[in-house]
C-alpha cells in the first residue's frame, strides 16, 4: 500500500468482468461479520448477481498495482422498485417519480482506509450517472455510527428505514442529489 494517489479507478457495466474482484474485496471488508447469514460471501454473491442483472448496473473498482482495494456498485431503480416498497415511511414522490441510482455497496480493504479511496470510488461511480438522486442504505451501528456520519458528511440525508431481508439489520435509507 502506498497512497490514494497511486490508485487506479476502473468502471465496469458488466458484472462478469469484475465479479471475482468484488467478492475478494468484500470478503476482507466484511471479515468480522461473515459468520452472520446476511453478510456471508455466498449471500453477498447472490445479491451481487441479482444487482448485476438489473438495469443501469455499474461498478467502480479501485486498484493499486493491479490489486483490487475498494469498490462501489449500484444500479438504477424506478418507481415501484422493491427498494422503495420496503422503505418506512413511504418515500416522497419527489424521489420515486424519476429514476434514481441506488448505491448498493461500497467497501475498502482495511489497509487502504483513511486514504480517500471510498470517496474516490463513490465520486467516480456518480460521475457518469444521469439520475438526479442517489440513495444508499447503511447500518446505523456500523463503525459505532461513524459510517452513517461519513455519509452525512458527503451530503446524504436520512430518508427512512428498510429491512431488505429477514436476515438483514434495520438499515437507514439515505439520499442526496447526484451532482
């Protein structure tokens, strides 16, 4: 590891091209939680395959010396998408009547945290998006609340809550303009 300036960002619209790299980084990022069903690599792989087949899929990976060190990925969601249907309270039509991009996952290997890699992959992911809003879900307890606070510092606001699956914790749904 050197610094964030040595990081190369690559964008992909084909999951097949980067599935292995995403799984490798995820396994290290979530290592302390992998014993929980929702966080198991197999569960993530199933979600990843579903998301990769949805409209507007995009992944941005950060590489250092050809080694994947971080990622962000997501896809477009429309009015009526299960993303919105599971949310409490029901989201405003302001967000649902137009396409929105859902940032489904963001992760950085521990040795590369604190170098701006997460922000770099986040911003690169949004740079080519045409949707007016980006939404994400975060476990408010992650990092003792630090992850939630980080997203707030990036301009996200709390919109509601969601529990995407019975094995998932209750997550905070956040949103902000893409630009």
